[in-house]
């Protein structure tokens, strides 16, 4: 199909492009930015006046809930949520049931996702079998089946020798390792340690749970040279350790979740289970440090940490409720909200959810490396067209995800996605 997107503000963080221009699309690729080629006759035109035309968002933390947790989310519902949020590529962690530690499971997931013709799915394979932290998986076979990196999701590896061997193995093949920095035994609470958790009688998770794990990871990176992506940093102290590691030249990148970027432990309210999250919401100084580090570029990527949870798992006492919240459809709006509050321009803000996560994925994208997270002539036409001036109110009726629980419910947010294209076809169009 030939599509002409007329009169939009074209923003491509990867190239620094920010201009009003038309975008011509044919055969699933961007044919031209600016004047369409002679003889180009579109079969459809999209009026983008007043809107931003950007690369499709790339989200590095999306639980699709298949296989094993279909009561909390189906591929159909979560992929629909992705394109409704302008997300055209996503990485899913390996903590499915069964765990993504066998090539057949990875291939099945990718095949199911491809049949839906919506967002591109990039599975993260399990670093150890069944995520038990004891025996390494067959990373070569998992990589060949489509895994873009290897990790433990939210399950720490207690045995440092196993983690050392995993990083050595991954380094020898050039694989990326994604680790959530949390010490196993200190991380067994349900809220961030502090006066609030004490008053509420909730078991606390100290900042040391993150910083101890970071010290271990950085020492092992020094020893192995492995490329490590740190998932969901949550503390000011953790950011300072990241700063030292990057200044030293260690091959590390990091992300932060939308919840930690905007909320604090006071948002737990009266034991509001919508704010039962992992990592836990910390104090204002931590949130402010995260916001500044993302603006600076010290933290590379912003993620939704999308984890749909059903009503039964949330309608429990706070400490017993399942952690997690829906986030796919909020990622763009909360990026714009942060940028406006932090004084970050549109190009830099969108980089955190387009070109920067694509850079983390890197060569694992294969033939898509030059297209994902970019808007360039000749590249695959994965685009998001949104109106930054319109607002919408977060609520169950406005979310396509099967998970309806979010601590942002009732909040009015900027940025309404009008249209999402994946591979040149319209995967989502606002009613």
C-alpha cells in the first residue's frame, strides 16, 4: 500500500531531524521525507497537521503474559495495547510459564506474535534454566531462535560464580545480558525502606539491595568485559554507581520505569495495591535523581515495565497483592509529561523511547538494526503519529490492555496516538 502522511512535524532523534514535512511510504518502507517522488500516487493520505510523526516507540520491558498467565493478559490484548500506545517494537522478559529457556518456546512466541501483524516482539531468553540461577541455558541455540539478549527478569542470581560464568559465556559470543540489580535476601520486602513503610507496617527493601547488586555486577563486568543492561534502576545511590561505571568506560547501559520516574512511596496512599510495584516506589530524592539522570542521558532508556495483573491478584492485602501495573499505553504520554516538567525538548525526549532502546538492542536486531527506532528514507516504515496538544484521562475504559490496574488512574495526560504503522500497514488508528 502507498501512503502519504501530509503536513506533520517529522521528528527522528537518531538523525536529529525535526521539520515539517510529508512522508511517503511504499512497499512497507519510507520512500521519501519531504517532496514525494515523481509519479507517486498514494492509495491513502493521512492528514498529520498539528501532529508529530516519529519512529515507533521501542519498549524494552513488556510482559505479554503468554504463555502461562493468559488470565492476566493475552497476546491479542497486549499487542493491541502496544500499537494503541505507539509501540512498534518491544522486548519481553523470560519469566513466562514455562520460562523462555528452550528454543521451541521462543519460536512459538515469535510465531504467535507475527501472525497478529502488530508490534514486533523481541524475546529476552533466560540466562539460567528455569531462572533458578544454577545451570546456564544454551544461549547459542536461544539466540538462533530469536532471543535478542539474556536475563533473569526479576529473579536475582544468588550464586556469584554462576553469574560470573554466565557473563563470561555471553561475552565470548557478544550477547547482551540484562540484569535487574537486586540482592536476593535484602530484596524480599514489599515497599521501599523508610519512615512510611515503617509507619504502615510493611516489610522494607533498602537501597542497599540495589547498590550491593550493582557493585557485584560492575566487578564482574570489569573481569569479563560483558555488555550488561541494567533494568529498572530505582535509587539515587544506584545512579551514582552507574555514573562511576560509565566514566570508567564499562560497557553498561540502564533503564528506568515510568512509575519510578513519576511516583514516590507516598503514592501508596492507604495501601493502594495499584502502587504495589517491583522495584518499589522510593522517596522524592530518588525520583528526582532518576528524572535528572534520564534528562542527562546517564540513564539511557525509559520503559513502561508493563505487567498486567488481574483483579483477583490486586484485590488482596497490600503485602499479598501481586506487583505490577499496566504501562504500554502510558509510555508516550508519561515521556511527554516528564519532558515538559524537566525542560527536555521533543527530540531528546523521544530518543529515550526510540533510538536509545534500539541502540541497546544493537546487532541483535539483525536486518532491522537500521530501521527500528528510526525514521529514515529506505528504512522499514514503523511510525507513530500523535497529537502532543491533546489530552486523555487514564482509566479502565481507555485501556486496551487486559490489565486495568495502574497508579496513574484518573490522571489527565498529554499526547494522543492517532495512528501507528508497522511495516507500512496501519496497525492502529484512533476512532
